[in-house]
C-alpha cells in the first residue's frame, strides 16, 4: 500500500510534467531512468528520494516545496478529484496538435490567462 505522501508527491509530479508538456520519457531521459520508473513515481508506488526530487525540481523548474503544496490539507480533501489535473490529463491525451492548440486558446479566452507555449 502506498503512503499518502508518496501518492501526493506523485500527483504533483504528473501535474507539473503535463503542464510543462513533457512526456514520461522526456523526464526519464533527463534522469537516466526508464519511463516506467516515472510512472511508478506518479502513482506513488515508488518513493522519490530527496536527491531525485531535487533533480526533478530543477528539470521541471519548480521549487522542491512545489511537490508538497496542499499536503497539509485534510485527507478528505486530498481524496477529492482535481478538475484541473483531469483537464491537463485529458488535454495531454489528445494527439492532434491543432485540436490541442484550439482547446488551449479556448481555455485562455474563458479564463483570461495566457499560458507560455513551447516551440
């Protein structure tokens, strides 16, 4: 059984990785790991060592504290769905870049926020 902290850190890893538009393979390559190891980190079945967490924070350009944000909230709240993460996950699953761009533009229009694009 995975520890709730490992699950939380794994979710935060997946969230920032998808927001940065990186695949598990991209991140794994930077760490000289297999993408399967990144998968295990993201579901919380494998713990992320402090040194690896530091490397991830540098690769993903976030402070190490990012991975622990929201951890002090109640267990009940952490078990609820995160609609933002669901949107990011669904968007990442779309293969057609033109459709992705149109959806991102729509979200930007609705939210009034512009996101940085790679490329």
